[in-house]
């Protein structure tokens, strides 16, 4: 029987957690795009601020609503 390594890098652990969240969202009927998954990874890794992403999304969709 092959020995399984339990040690994971920080990146592997973060990716696993994001995949778990995406799986839970799928069970609730939510669809997560690749772009959304990448944004989630960046927030979890601390490379992007969730507040900044939220502000950008609000601005993007507000502009879409105004301009059609």
C-alpha cells in the first residue's frame, strides 16, 4: 500500500479550501466561473483585498446597469 503524504504546502491547502467552498456553492445551485474562482484564491491567499474586489464589482455592475 502506498504511503500518502499528509503534508501540504500553503498553496495546496488554500486551493483545497477554495474548492470546498465552490463545491458547497454548487450544492446550493450557485455557479462559480473560473474568474470567480481565481478571485477567491487571491483573496484567500491575501494577494487581493476582498473590499477592493467588492468595490470593483459594484462599480462594474453599476456602470452596466446605467449604460445598458
